[in-house]
């Protein structure tokens, strides 16, 4: 494989990863918006979840915060 072929292959992979990253960022944003409607930050609890359910959801929300750098 020539250098030009290798560079082209790497660039295609980079572009594919950029598209995937953009899609992942949108999913993360959508998840955050969904979690906001169940209790935080206004404690409106639109879905009428129990305390146990809310705690579980907030744990999941915090996990999505860990991938903020994506």
C-alpha cells in the first residue's frame, strides 16, 4: 500500500468518525432533554415517577454527563 493510499484510507476513516461523533452528540443532547422533563431542574416530574425511578434516571443522566467530551 502506497503512502497516498494509506493517507486516503485514514482520511476516509476520520471522516466516518466525524459523522459518527456528530450523530452521538445529537443523541446525547436528546437524552438530556428527555431527562429534564422528568424532574430536574424544575422538579416538575411530568411523568409522575416515583422517587426510586427518579433516582435511577438521574444516575443514567449523570452517566451521560461523563461522555460530555464526545
